[in-house]
């Protein structure tokens, strides 16, 4: 498999990887314009724009966009995160040019029909309402808000209802003009693709674009804090976040191995102690996420009202114990899980195309898989123990609780237990 990377004169980047033997391909445009690129009065507009891209262009109606891809058996979708908005499709190899034409069309030529804006506004308001009715969705929004209080990175991707209710056609067009320049875009493709053909099509479709300044995102500060809402639910939802490295820091590999060993699978410490030994919950996990300049290690569990206090204190105790006796076997298992998860995922052209786009966004190049595996393998048991001590005692923390949580300890009480 060969990765090829090019750039047009205006800064538009193209990256692809041909995967021999495949009869299909994944292709998409990744735009460095997510939730953290919004000003406060724009909160939610990146996601609104993602929806509107599918509601009609100068050449295609909303139905024609869907039919163009589905008529050839493919699928097309999009998502908005805090750092990117992505528009992508999966098609058979003979339909790659069609997929690129459709994706380029929806990114470059949305008409923002006022009637469609009102229809989609209603859809997004329903989406926001659904999120509020889903405890294990809303609790992570609250946790993010407490982790990065009063910052773009801490705001919800969907945005508040009052802002979504007020966005106009001019607001959408203005966000495109500010953020959808060629230097903010990456065309990424993997599978049965021809890089030279992609380059030619990219030049024809995107070569005329003029650079735009964009909005340099505010440097993130992990503030920490607590959000707690009592509500009559079946379960008490508990989420704890601890400040961790960003993805440009090699310590991210240590952080990911730590969270995998702590709560990344059925053999992990939290799963074994909290669920298997004590029966305090059905779901518990730990994971590490990262942004350009910050990250967080998150622990989540759902339990009953009368057991949430015990679950919270045992979680802190297990974190402290990991700093003392994390074994070489646990670290080796976590390393193996990380490498297997990464390599198995890359058997999918969709996952591979996304990985290529993200690496180009982060590094402006694609480090080899061998380099990544070497960095994972270089993490020692001592590295993980040192990191575990930082997480258990020193790292800034944020806490979110939702449901029958009157018996849960406060963040201050958990901090005291960490320091004890």
C-alpha cells in the first residue's frame, strides 16, 4: 500500500492510499472548521452547515444528491466534531469520480434555500432535544463544558436552541467564507483509487479557490469543575475527566495505554473490580481523547442511586492503585489492544481515509504505521506508572453527574480522596 500526498498552488491538500484487491473506495473532504472555530454567537453553526450541505446545490436538489450516490449502491454522510467537519462517501471503484463530483458540489455550491433552512432548523432542534433525553450523551457535553469552561472547546457541537433558532442564510454563508478556504481543506481517499486522477479532478474542482484567513482557535485551558443535575432516572450517570496530553505530544501513547489498562476492556482494572467483583454497574470504561493542544482521560459508568457513591470512591482507589502496581503484563496487553485496534481498523478504506486526513491535518504528512507502532512499543511499564500517578493525584479534574445522584461525592470530596 502506497500513500501519496500533493498540494495545489492555493494550499488545497490531497492524500490517498491505494489498497490492492479492493473493489471499493472511500473518499471525502475534511475541513478544519469545527466547533472550536466558532465564535460564541456562532455556536452550532458548523453543524448546521454540515446539515445544509445535503439540502441542495446549484446543480442538484436534496433528493438528487442522495440518489446520485445510492443509485450506484454507495452511501454518503458527514459529521461535525470540535476540530473538523467531514463530508465523505463509500462507492465502488468505477464510481469514485461521481462521488468526488457530488462531495465537491455539496461543499462548494450549497444554495441555502430559505425554505430548506427552516426545515433543517426543525430537524436540528429535534436532534438537540433527543440529546437531552439521552443521559449518556448529555453528560459528556456537561463534562466537556466543565473541562473547558467558557471556551469554544467546551461548547456543544449542536449549539444551544436559542442560537440554532436564529441562524440566517447570511450566517451560514459568512461561516463558509471565513473557514472553507483551500488551505482548510483536505481531500482524502483510500481503497481502489487513482491518485493522479484525484489530483486532476481536485485541480479542476478546487484549484480556483482563493485562500481565506480563517479563525485561529483559542488555545485550550483545562479548567476543571463540576456539573450535577438531579433527575428521576433508572440510573445515576457518573463521568470523570482528567487533563491529558494533546495529540501532538508523544505522551499521548502513554495516556492511551494507561486508559486501556485502566478501563478499556473486560480484562481492565475498572471492569474487573467495579463490575465483575462488586457488581456495581453494567457499563464502565475509560478512554483517552485528544485535540491539538490538550486532551482528557475520561471514566464513565452508570449505576444505581444507592451505589453511585461507592462506585465513585472505588474508581479513585483503583486509579491510585494503578500508580503503585500496574504490571508489565497489563501494559503489554494494553499495547497489544491498541495496535490490534488500529491495524484491524485500517482494513476498512473508510477508516483509512479518515486516518490519512487527520494525520495530514495534524502533521501535514502521514507518518508510517511502523513509526506509530514503534512509539506504542516504546512505552514502558514505568512510563505508565508515572502517568497513572499524575492522573490519580495531580491532574486537573472535571466531574459530571446526572440522574439520582444525591448520594454521589462532590468533586472536592473526590479531590480529597485523591490527595489522601
